[in-house]
């Protein structure tokens, strides 16, 4: 996600279902109090996790 991938692209790369991706994204947003995917991805990008 931090690399700018859509849910569909994540499912293809990780070989998991769409519902699983949505659940993980939702859980991460809740745990980090992130209002959207962009805010969720910022710390990963700044920390070098995204591999961009």
C-alpha cells in the first residue's frame, strides 16, 4: 500500500483475497488512527518500509 498499490494490485502480489486486504488496511487505519490510506502510508514511506 505504501508503494501506491491498489487493493487489487495487493491481492495479486500477495496471493490473498480482497476481503483480507480490506480487513488488514482497515485494522491498520484503526490502530494508527489514520483517517485515510495516504496518512497510513506516510510513516512507512518515511521509515523506508515502502521500498520506493
